[in-house]
C-alpha cells in the first residue's frame, strides 16, 4: 500500500508509536513482508534500541535475534529483531556498516541477550561490537580471525554455491 506522495502507507502499522519513540533520532521506515523495518544510522542505533525498549506503548522487551547481512560492496547490515511480550508486536531494526568500518556499539547495555548474539555475529561476519563485555569466540578457533564463514567473500563460498545447484523448486530453476 502506498500513499499519494509515493511513500509507503504505514498508518496500519506501529510506525506512529515508533516514530514518536525515536524522536530526535534519524530513522527511515519501510514495510517488510511481515513487520515494519526501520533503518537507524550506526552512531544512533543503540540510543534508538534503548528508546524502543523504554517506550511504554511499544515495550520491546525481547531481542529475538541479532544477525547480519553481507551486501558485499555496500557493506554489512546488522539486523535486530525485536518483540514485545506484552504488546505482541514485532519490529526489525537495521543499521548499515561500511566495509571500511565494521564496528557498532554493543546492544548488551539494552538487552543482556545481545551478548551471545553479538559474539556469534562477530565470528561469522567480522563485525566488532564496541564495549562488548565478553568478546571471546564461541564457535571458531581463537586464532582464526581473518576469515568469516557467513561473508560472501569467504574462500569456501564457491563450494557452497556448487553444492546448492539443482535443489530449488522447478519453477525457480528456470
């Protein structure tokens, strides 16, 4: 659904409450397939996450997931999936990190659950979380800090692509 000005119509979403909670923070909303997505610059993202958690009409008290998306030359998105256990709504928050600076402040100051998720994202994508209380590795050997398995430039990426050939639904193979 789009408004007359060509912008997405977000009136049936939680956008008005999110916009109010993020007053004074740069934010770009968009409609995702299932829920609202907001983009916040990396230097404001933790302040935005804290505001979303504290806003009484939103109460995003649960960090469902924290991960990343490798957009190759465009950088890496860090993605926060939020849920309110009392209000029963979801929100996705994204922040883009340029390849020249894959650092962002830790969200462990907002949700303790971010601890494990940030450690995993650091190992798999090479994102560093400033101020993280326990940046030890979880899955990879401690001395393996020059390759990141979920990055598209990983040396085994070609093998993964070859292994996946022919497993799509017939209509996707054309």
